[in-house]
């Protein structure tokens, strides 16, 4: 699911906002704390020559489910912990659009 969402982010940026992005995976130091891994789309800001994080999606694994006892009974009637993801497209997207397509006028 995390990679599916990453593809949706890329589509929003490139197909709807005309902003090319690069899909990638955050380093261990950059990933969501407590998660297994974090993926990202990164955009280039031509006026500054810098990159900016466009959106992230996180595979949380079972870490938080175990911490908060989020469980279910599986087909074999055994208690199992849920696998969780976290994602969200935020107002940062609007800011990236303005940075890329704005003209200071």
C-alpha cells in the first residue's frame, strides 16, 4: 500500500500540478520514528536550485499495533497484530506549486 500511495502522489504532482518529482526512500535517520521505512516524492525548486519534500508515506509495520495492542483474531483463530501505514497529502503541496510556478508578480 505504501508504494501504491507513493505512485498516487507522483501522479498528483506530475499529472495535475505539472511538477516533476522523484520517488525515493528516506534514510534510516530521516524515516518516520518507530516506522519500518518511509517513502517520499521530492520536487526541484528552480528559483533556489534546491529540492523539497513533496509528500511522504510510511510503513509502520506492527510496531504501533503492538504498543497500543491493536490486534485481531486471524483465520487460524490466533491473535495477530495489525500492519499499519500512514500517509497524507498536505497543504505543503500548494506551497510547492507556488514555489515552482510562481513568478513574484
